[in-house]
């Protein structure tokens, strides 16, 4: 009788742990999706920043001289 009760407790404990594992797997999936969205958003911000930086660079209005005409 004691062994049956202990076995029942262990089976219940295993079942609880399996449910907890499945819940945590779901949480990991959600977090992965959130990270993917944040990575995409961050990549977009970086690209926009690069585009704006190029616009802010001064234009070279002076024609380049040959290397031997340095004055």
C-alpha cells in the first residue's frame, strides 16, 4: 500500500513536471518570436541610420587633382 502511494505520487510529480516543461517550451517559442521582431526592428533602425549618415556627409564639390598636383 505504501509503495503504491509513493508510486502514485511519483507519477503525479512526473506529470506535473511534463506540463511545466511544455509550458516553458511555449514561453521559449514566444520569446524567440519577440527576439526575431526586435532584431528585425533593430536592423531597420541601423539601415535607416546608415542612410541618414550618408545624406549628412559633405559633398565633395572640389574636383580631385591628380596625386602629383598637391598645391
